[in-house]
């Protein structure tokens, strides 16, 4: 499952579907925006998720081998006139740090 199979949809529609997948749109919203059936959109999303999972599985041993540190935090400043450490308006961030290598972060 390394790549998408041949599809009857045009390359333009496939590109639009992929853009909406990356932006995080739902399959139903994406179907109405691109002019395809919602089941087609859901199937396309499923195929893209399988391709992403397959590609991540191959590189995961090299990425997460050895000693790593995991941490979470919140990004965002304090609002004027507010007390405490409220996380209501802050963005949660998840991070992985591999010794002597790179830091990988993900906004949640």
C-alpha cells in the first residue's frame, strides 16, 4: 500500500481532496466543496490515512529508536486582569526530544 490506486476522479479533484485532507476538513464538508459523493470522500480519506500509516510505520524505527524524552506544554500569554494559570485560551503542544538529535512537536 505505498501509493494511491488509479482513480476515475480527475487530478484536479484529487488534489483538492488532498488539500482538504491536510487542512483537517471533514469528509462531508470536503465532498460538498469538491462536488463528489460523501462516500467517495470518506473512502478517499480512508485511503490517504492508510498510506500515511504505512509510510510512518516504515520510518518509525529510525525516528524513535534509542532514548527519547516526552513532554507537553501550553503556549500562549497571560490575559490582562486574570489570575492563575488558566489554560482556556492557550494551545496545548506535545513534544518529543531525541538525545543529540532533533525536537519533534505537534500542536494539539
